[in-house]
C-alpha cells in the first residue's frame, strides 16, 4: 500500500470486485435453497400428515405433536450441522437445532431458560461462529472435507447413542410432576441460594474475555508490548 | 428449602475472604498492567503484587484451621479446604517467584498472565471447597478456562496456539461428558447438594441403577481428562509442550491436585454410598494410566513431553488410592499429593532456570550440566530421584504411605502393578540423570549461575524434598486432619 | 403430559450426534459447533429432570442456565484461539496444525 495519493486506480477497483466471484452466484444460491427446501418439505409433509392424523384420531395429544415436531427440527438440524459440507449452511442448520431446543424448553414450562437460549445462542453464539467462519475457511472456500475417520466416528456415535438410550430407558424415573417457577422467584432464588455460583461465573466470564482478547489481538500489538 | 425467601441460609461472606483477596489482586494486576505507562510501574511490580496478595490470602486462610463452617450450603470451609488453600496458594507463589525471569522473556501479556494464575487458583480452591455440584462444576471451568488461555501465551512459539486449540476443544468435549454424567446423577438423586445426594443414594431402591452407572462412567471420564488419566490423556503431552514452562509446571501441579481434591470430595462424599459401583472403574483407570504413562515416558526426547508422561504415571499411583477410597487412603493420597507437588515443582523450577540460560528443552541438551552448573544438576537429580521414589527423599516417604494404605484397603494387586511401574520409572529417570553426570558438556562449557530468586525457590524446594523424606510427620498429621474433615463432611 | 423418557432419549441422541461431529469434522469451528450440540443435550437433560423429578424444581434449572452461559463463554474463548491460529498458519483445521504430535 501507500504508493501515493493520485486518482483512484480504476482497474484495481474492478479487480477487487472479482472478490464476489468467490461467493456462490445468486442463481446458485437460489437453487441450493430451493432444492433444500423442497427436500425438507417432501420429508416433512408426510410426517406432519401422520402426526396430524394421530392427533385427530386421539392417539397422541396436541402437546405431544408439538414435541415430535420440535424434536424433528432439533435432530434434523443437528444432523445437518455435523454432516453438511458447506460450513455456512452447517451453521445455519445449527440455528434450527438451537431454536428447536428453545421450543423444547417451552414444552418443559421453563420460559426463562427458553428466552435465554434464544438470546444467548441466536444473538451471540451464532453470530460469533459466523464471524469466525467468514474470517477463516469461508473466505476462500466454504466447502470442507471431513476427516477419513468418518466410519470410526459413526461407529462410536452409534455405540454411544445405543448405550445411552438403553440406560435411560432401563431406569424407572419417578412420577412426573411438572411445576412452573415464576420469573420473580427465579431471580430471587438465583441470587440467594446460588450466590457463590453467580460470583464464580463472573470470574469465568472475565477469564473468557481476557482469553479471547489476548488471542484475537493482532500480532503487531504483541511486539509493541514486548518492547515497552 | 421449599419456600422462596423464608429459609435460613448462612451468608457469612468472611468465609470467602481469602479468595476475594486473590481475585481483587488479580483485578489490581490487570489494572496496573493496563496503565503501566501512567503509573510508571517497574516490571517487577506485577509479580510482587501477585505474591503479596497470595501470601495475604494464605495468612488469612489460617484463621479457619480446625474450624468448620458452611456458606449457604455451597461452600464449606474445613480442614480439607484449608489444606488445599495452603497447597494451591503455595504452588502459585512458587511458580511466580521461580519463573518471573522466564515470564518476562518468553510470555506475552504479563498482566493477563499473572491475573489468570491468580484467578485459576481461586477456581482450584473452590473445587476443593464446593458443597454443591454447580459450584464445583463452575470452579472446574474457571480453572480450565484460565489454563486454556495460559497455555496460549508463549511468545514466538507456533506450538503454543496449536496446543491451546487442542486443549480447548478436547476440554470442551470432556466438560460435556462430565456434565452429561452430572445431569444423570442429578436425575437419580434429585439434588445437586452433596449431603442430599448422599442421602438419596443411600436410600436408593436400585430402579435407576443403569442411569447411575452411566453417569458414573461419564463423570469419571470427564475427571480423568482433567487429571490426564489414560485413555483421556491425549491432550497432556501437547499442552505441556506448547505451553510456557511455568504454565506446564502449574498444569502438572495445581491442575492435577485440584482435580484430585474434587475427586476426593465427590467420591468420599455424595458418591461414597455407591462405592462398589465405581471402585472397579477407578482401579482399571489406575492400571491403564500407570502402565501407559511409564512405558511411553521411556521414549521421550523432549523434557516437557517427558515430564508430561512422568506426571501421567504419577496420576496412576494417585488413582490407586481413589480405587481403595477410605479415611486412611484419602489421608495417604493427601500426603502423596503434597510430596508430589513439592517434588514436581522442584524439577520444573530447575528446568525453567535451565531454559532461561540455554533456551533448550531437549533431554539431550542436559549433557554435562553437572559441570556447568552443579547446583542445578543437584536440584534436578534430587527431584527426579524423588519422583522415582528413592529412599531419603519426599517421593519415597509419600509413595510408601500411599502403597501401604492401598494394600490395607485390600488392593494388593494394584500395588504390585504400581511397584513394577515404579521400577520401570526408575530407569527413565536415571537416563535423564545420566545425561547430566556422565557426559561432557556440549558447546558452551563455562560455569553459570542462576538468579537469586532462582536460588531461593530451588533451595526451598530442595530442602523440602529432603526434609519430607526424612521427617514427614507434620505433613502426615496435617493430611490426617484434612481427611478426617473430608469424611466428617460426608 | 409427555413422558420424561422422550426428552432423555432426545438428549442422548443429540449427545451422540455431537460426538460424531467432534470425531468426524476437521475444521476447529465445526468441532466447536458439535460441542455446542452435545451441551444442548446436557441442558435438555437437566431441565427435564428439574421439571419432572426435583421437588424443588430448581437446581437443575440454574444448572442449565449456567451450562448455557459457560458454553457461550467457551465459544468466545475458543474462537479467539482459532483466529490466532489462522493468522499464524492460514488454516483452521485441527489436523493441519500438526507441529505437535496428536
């Protein structure tokens, strides 16, 4: 940089515009979305019809129907997040999972946690992830190649899932008694009964902030500090 | 606990005073560092302030010797807590005093570095003091987060960022495992408070046994990662090698001791009623850790990686005591932890001063150290012999107590494995010592001396290693008191 | 009332899917996303147990709240390290960062 202060170099500006070639063209993007949407719709429609049928015939309640829909979104989103090769799409799929999880919290009568989930993940974590994606891989090539250890990973995951589900279904959990905790009580009790964890979490956030700061800061800044 | 604001909880914030002092010192350090140009602080001011704050907190925590008190059912201050307060504060002081020259030369962001060490000490102390799963879990994360960052602070070393990345990713997976296990145990017991958990598990009718078992496996896996037990040790050599050496020392000392403090609190307290369910898991883990740690240590050429595997092997001995958990073994484990910390810090402080002078960290680079710096060679030799368990040094005394307690807990076969493993370890520790004494120095053969603070720390640690080996009664008595408090708290 | 087993099985599946992601992915950011999926499973577990079993119905909720907090903080911390590594090496893949043996 810094050759001089002459008139802007038009050829260079046009060269720079080529940057957009690296992004998917609008038509490609449209086609991807349409194809994905069609597939999702084709899969979702029969499931919805079956669920509705079950609900109308009285086999499952309305609440259960909502649960199964949310569970479908959660699991589908999670599978997308770990399987899709385009990392931007994978992270969008993660959003579906996290919002589905918030819906599950609502079903469990915990509005406050659902709210926190949407705010923290939707507002914070996903944005951070997308930022980092844009600043690293996605800059040049949004398609990632997964490792060669996929079959091994698949085996381990099936094993874990099988063992967990068996163990959880084997246990006799007590009688369900869902209770709602009002917001006011929630706040009062967090700061009374769990005062120490709140303090410790403050320390934790301080450390995370420091950590993100020392690592994300540019390298030149390090050198300056080293000299001083 | 059912009504919202009517229950009587104990809110004596004075109980938290030592940690408040440490945390405020950390904040003061960050502040001083940010405005060091305005305040014209010298480069020694930060470590001095850190040490002053720590010593103040240490003196304060002596107030609670032989006292027992609980803060709001979340934190308990008893002899066990006080024992670990002193241990962790002492470790951090030694690491700072012994390595401030190293930190000035080879570490980025000094202010943040010292602040992180102090805050992680708070996390480590609360791992030992927690009475509630939530407090304990958050303390674990405080310690881990600080260490993730501290590992990444080495200056001009590409390995540092990579080690931090591996550590943070694997650490996240381990935390998720630990948490899933905790959630299952919470589901089985219906509480996160240790006393209530123990009561629920004693009264359990066995209808949730599978879930409890799975929870135990996951919790032990997560803790095994934090303590770097085989097969959850993959991060250890990388993090140890990539980190600045004082952080490596800290990792091998405080991080391990804090994990064992937590293990003792959980497995001697809330999970003690189901001891028969987890003893076999712990003994399996102990055998795997001793065997793999010792065998892989044989092949290392880098000092830090070598010490990483040697510390993994040491974790195996400590896990034996957990497998045979009881008042006597807990007390023996505390003795061994004390001896291990002193010994390990002696070795690491020696290595730090060696690196300050030479900038090298290969085992072969130690060649001829006995000629160029006989004192440092003596410190390293004493430390390594003590790690191997040679008589008249701390390592022999503490390991003897440990093995004896485990035998009395009917785990003779574990001790046999431990003794065999110790014998193998003697071989590789001797290989390192051989480098210092039997070879001529390569390159620079001039005699050199370490700094005054270096003499101070290595001297104190050397003296401790020797004195503990000959006269370990005080440590034994203190550990006994701490173990009694541990089992009294339940 | 939905049986508690439904939530537990869902959380177990989420955990397994997340674990698959951790093992199969190479990009550090995608591994981090997989860890988030595992932690989502954990939070569902805590809340399900809190709602259904804990008569106090409370410690589990607070636990879940703090799990979400810690997970978010962890993402911030880890992404800082990822960015730094990317600056130094031009890669965010864990197996291309290989000056240390795994």
